[in-house]
């Protein structure tokens, strides 16, 4: 009886140990953990100032086939005069290895608060565009993107 | 020397908002990829882009690895006077590539 019991515990212990091993394997790598969250990244850009929704239009296809080149257009409603213009526009992502995508500096001589570029997306995620106006206010717009073929992870062989 | 491609209208009226497109041939290596030997390929990206017109910087951009290879950017500027628009791309090593385009403003 005693022998059977210890044997049982031994097996149970083994299963527990196996489970713990799986848990360790399932933990994300340290690099992913070090990445700031989307909210932290936006706070870093605004310096903790409140961000309002509106004025900014983030245009990105809802479904993209290739995450290596995703066309993004950001348009900000602004007269772009010396007294009232867009100072900066920043793009952030939710799940790439780094939260920052790009920061653009504009001014009254840019003429329009609008720009386009092409970015990489590692997986389906949320994108956010934050605009800093000349009066110091921050406005944002976000969009969800579904990515079929991910960027950044392919190996060269 | 990387190949650059810029698109600026040849003529414009004073005060007109003109569309500009600029691109540079560059791999924008993220530093997150593995090479055939199993080692990470070192990061090499274009870090900064700037467009100067009529003695002033009208647009600039700071890129991170999430910008696609051959970074492309489309923006606009107000036509003020005839002259050259100069474009500068700076990479991780501080190497600078430049391009310029002439515009006639009437």
C-alpha cells in the first residue's frame, strides 16, 4: 500500500513537473516583454498629456495580404497656417517588436496635414496615429488591421 | 550610393500646395531577422529623412524598423519660389544620401 502510494505521488510529481516545463516554454521571450505597450508608447510621445479622438483620419486597409508593405495615410484637419498647424504626427503599433513606427515633423509650409508611407506589420493588430497641433493639443485615430502574411519573422535561407 | 526617386511637379503657381513623393532603395534591415547561419542580421535602417525648400526644412521624418524596405513617403508643401527642393536620408551609420529636384514657380 505504502509503496503504491509513493509510486502514485511520484507519477503525479512528474506530471506537475512536465506542466511547469510547458509553462516556461509558453512564456514569451524577454524581447517581447521589454516592449512598451501601445498606451505607454503614446504617453511617451505626448508627455502624459490627454489625447482626444477626432481631427485625425488614419487610413489603412482593414485586411492586408503582405505585412511587409502596408500603405498608411494619415490626414489631419488643420488650416496649416503659422498660428494653427500640425507640428508632429506619430504612428504606433500594438504588436510589432517595437512600438514606434515613425514620427513626422510638419509645419505651416507643409501646406496640408496629410502624409502617406509604407510600414511593416508583424501580425494582426491595432495601429494608432497621434497628431500634435501647434496649440499643444493631441488628437488621435486608431485602426484595426488583419495581416495574412506577417513581416519581420521570415528567415533568409 | 543608394538609388533615390523623387517626384516633384515641374511648375506651380505661387501659394499652390504641391504633392511630393520620395523614396530611397534601402533594405531597412530590422535587426530581428535571422541569417542562414542562425545569427541575427545586424540592424541597418534609414533613421532620418528631411526635405528642404527655399532655405527651410518643410518636412522631416524619423523612421523606426517598422518602416518598410525602400522607405517611401508622400507629403506636400506650399510653392513659394523657383528653386531646388533637397532631400536628405541619414542611416544608422550617419551616412547621408541626397537628392534634389527643380521647380519653376510663377
